[in-house]
């Protein structure tokens, strides 16, 4: 299994190279000239400024040359400098990635817990009222747009009831914790700052719930379907014939088996949310990858766009690997890395 | 004589269909199993034999309406709460499923699944001693290197080994009654013989009453002492194996026997019963077998024959008196061919 993981890890940079190449070409074939955003529209009529800027950002060189230079820099961890923030893209990403990860992990916890619970309940009470309620909840989760549900929960829980704070990662009267992991909930704990921890956690509740709701929808449907499939298997009847009770059947025998197909959905959702949490991040003023990607795209910020693309691609590759490993850990029939014998 | 280990009286199972369209899967089944006895229940698929056994276990879906009486050691099981039934399942009745490939949870080790059966009924037992007993049970069903096998998963077992593991699981709490639902159907012929030998040994050594559900008369012939032949939800013939085989008192039983290959008459053509068993939704009136019966008369189409004593066994046939005994080595097929 270790050899298999090693092989997958070695293959990863090659796959990423493909992602980088496509992202590089696509961003350079956009019709808009990135210089517009670098020097401003008015200066575009000034040939001297344009020439200087072209030379300064290396845009005067040929495309293959730019590509090779970019790759060479990438090997040293240099993702280039953002046109917009004038900061190294790597640094921008390092600040924003933990914010997104913190939000997405929290959302995945919410989505998994509620999704699995609702799925199990729905399967247990198939076609009865709890099933229909769960279906309704799931349907809303996957079809109500986040920009709407986000605003609604902010209005209800923050503005009207005042139970939870408004947008942001930490209370407005608090300072951000010293950077250790970039996860505010962890960094405040490391610093022993209890008030900060409570604030960071409270800030996390609404965006994580809104984002987690979308995950709850897919996960609960998936769990329900595979639970129904598993509950019809003979080993469930065999477990009942042994004298096992309903809860034991549901959780010990059925859920484990039903989680196998669900793992794929969970992995996919996680990878997708790394770059897909844009709307949530925007509404909750969450300084993550998603909102960074949006401003990069709007500002024709090529280095930032490619940087975000690499992060997104890597998220998918790593999550797929983790999903495969999880499969091998849960299902004894999966022999990871074993060559199929024909 | 004391009460039989298992006593089924007038058992009926009806599945609620759409509207008033109820489906009667099993009707008026009487069946006794004595301690240490092997009772064969024979019938084609859909004859209600598995439904009967599921009704005994209380494992039918809630849409099934079960009436009649099932007594285990004199204790009535029909109408017991799910809680009470849970204490009986696996503890006093062991159930062996048809397909060992699907009857074991693929994600749990075989040892875990056996020790689970123990721990479900002995709350105070430690995990460790339950595991030790699981290994002992694997040894009991003649699985080699049981210590290592207990730690393996079902997919690492062969079909015959899995069925042994399923039997070990059913025997975990030393039940007084073992129900084996087609335990050998999914297995190779040589493995079938081994599994039958094992069941026979458990019956003889442990004195368990064994209900063997099968569609194979040959399996019953060698092992069982009593046999019930089921057709379309009813017991059509019942008695001691020797009596039933020597002098079948129901045309259906005779048809089944005629379709068995015989080693001493290798050239005789096997005679199939014409037609197919009816789906329960379209059960014929009167005797359900009458459309396929060579002896059917007008009365058979109207009146359901009751199971009644005739000769040494019981038969549910209006024309049972008109049947002749089978010759010692011949059957009707060879008569018909002569």
C-alpha cells in the first residue's frame, strides 16, 4: 500500500503540470490585455509606460519563454507576483488557503454529520413522513443558492436574533491570532486566547452551516440510496436472525457498508468546495481562496489565476488519493496497489 | 410423550397486496419437529417453505400477516414482541441461510460475526472470551487453523468454508433448533455432502432439532427422519421419510420422486411434472395441484383437500386411496416406460 501511495505521489506533479499548462494557455488566450489592470486604462495610451510595464512583468517575451520561466520559478516555490496585490502569489495563497480549509472542513463536518443522519433516518422510514421531510431538507440544501440562504441566515441569526456574529473570521474588536496553522480556531487555542477561540468558532457557525447544507443534500441522498441497497442484503437478515436489534443493524451492519459509495461523494465535495466556496466566502467576507479567485479573474491577474488553479487541481488529486486510501481502510476487499490478475 | 421442540399449527401468512388483493403465501401449515430430529421440508421455489421458516423466526416484513400457532418448547412465538423475539433468535433458534456468499457481512471478520452472535445474547461475556468461543465454534465446524481463520474476512473464505462459518454462527449459542434454508443449494456437489455430514453430526452430537428446507428430495432421503412436502403454500404430504418414499400418498410427491435420477436405472428417462407451480396470486381453486395432476377429478377443482392420515403418513389428496405403493426399486416412470 505504501508503494502504491508513493507511486501516486510521484505521478501527482506530472498531472499538475498538465493542469498548469492548460491554465497558462487559457489565461493567455483571453482577449483582454492584462496590462490594462496593471497600469490602468488611461496609461495604456502612453507607449513609454506600456513598454516599461511589458518589460517589467516579462510580457514582452514569447509565450513559450514565459511558460518556461514560470515553470522554472515554480520549482523554487515562486508562483509569480500578483498583478493586483503586488505580492508573491504563493504568499497570498498561503494566507488564504487555511481560511478556506477551515471553512470547508467545518462545512464538511456539518454536511457529513447531518447528511449521514438524515440519510439513515430516511432509509429507516422509507417513503414515510421522516423520509419525505429529509428529502425536502436535502432538496432545499442542494437547490437553494448560497447567496440567498447565506443572506437569510445572516438576517435571522445575526441581525434579528443576535445569536451569532455577522460576516468575518473573528470578532471586529479582536485581533487575528498569531499565524501558526492559519486556522483561527486552532491558532487562538495555541495562543491560549479563549475569547478569541469562542469568537472564531462563532464566526464559523453560519458560513459552515450554509456551505454544509449543500453537502448535506447530496450526502443524505447518497446515504439513503446505499442504505436501502444494503438493508436489502441477506447479511442484514442474517444479523437479525442472530438477534441483533434495530440500532445495531442500522449502524454496525448497514451504515458501514453504505458509507463506501458515500466516501466518493464526500471526497468529491471536499475538493470541489476548496475553490467552489466562492459565494459563501463573498457573503461572509471570508478571506479565502474563492474570493481571491474571483478578484483575480476580474483583475486579469494571470499569476493569481494560475496559482488558484494549481491549488484547485492539487486539492482534487490529493482528495482522490485520500479517498482511495480511505476505501482500502474501510473495505477489506479492496487491496490497494494490487495488480489485477486476469 | 412431551411436547415437540417445534410445533407449528395452522400457520398462515398473508401479504397485504394492493387494495383488497391479499396474497396468501402459506396456509394451514402443521409441522412438528422433535428434539434431535431432522425434519425435511421439500418444495419447489414459491411453495412457501422459506416463508414458513421466516414466520417461525418472526423475520417477515411488517406487511405480512401471520396467524396460527408456532410453539417452541411449548412457548407460543406468534404475537411475541420484537424485543422478546430478539432474545429467541440466535439464542434458541439458529438460522442457516441459503447463500453463504451473501449471508456474511463483507466488512467484518468472520470471528467478529460469530462472537457478535454470542455477545448479543450473553451481555456479560468479555470480548476476549467471546472471541475464544468463536474460534472453538470454527473448530467445531471443522475449519482448519480456526485461530487464523477467525481474523479473516468472508471474501478470504471459499464457499464451503463460508457455509461452515454461517453454521458456526447459527450454533454460537447452542440453540435447540436449527433451521437450515437450502444450506447446500449454492455449493458444489462434493461440498454439499460435507455440509450435510456436518449438519448431521451436529444433530447427532448436540441433539439439536433440525429443519432442513430444500427442493432436493435426494438430500432429504439420506438424512431426514420426517419429511413435509409443500406445494403452493400448503403441506400436501407429511410422514416418515421411509414411508413417504416407499408409498407416496400424493401425486405431487410421486411426481417429484419420478423426476429423481436413479443409479440402478441409469437409462430410465426422468419424468418431469407437466406445467409449472402457480404464482400465489393465481392459485387454482380447490387443490392447487389439480391442473398438473394426472388423477384430478371434478372434486379436486372445487374442494381444498385437508391433510389427513392415510396409511403410515398424512396426505392432502382426495384420491389418496387410489394410489398404489411404489415398487422397491422401480417408480412410476419405469412403469410408464415399460
